[in-house]
C-alpha cells in the first residue's frame, strides 16, 4: 500500500511459474529420477530464471523505466514456486492508447 501511496497504481502484474520439466532441470536428473526427487535442482534453476526475469523487467526496462516494483514468491500445493511482480513505470513509459497495449500483452492456449 505504501508503494501505491507514493507512486500510484501498478501498471503491470507479471507472473512467472516454475515448470518442473524445463530442460535445465531434466538434463540434471539421474535415470529414473523425477523433478520431485530433486527439489534442490528445481530451486536453483527457478532462482536463475527469476534473476533473468528481474533483469529483463527492471534493469533492462522491457516495459520502460521502472519507478517502483515489488515481488513475492509463493508455492503451489505441489511445491513448485511461482512469482508475482508488480511494476510501476515512470510517467514517460506509461501506455497511452489501445495500440500500445498490444505490444505487451499476449495469450496462449495449449493444444
């Protein structure tokens, strides 16, 4: 709430979910092991990808210059982590019309 009071409402809500079958995880498993057998590998790979996402969103400014941000890690019932980011961008980076929104939004439907 203090971020909203100081910087205004968040402009972006970004979620990252861990996939236990990422190639970086499955390549390190021994024959017969599943990702659930090696939570240490899952956690290390997730953390590395989280740092990459953080750099992409905040340091490299994919959505523009970030004025304020917050994130939280949560765990699903099956134990996999996922992340929620709230981003408040600088006034010069805010979206102004419908054409701007199409550059940053996407949806995928699985087969």
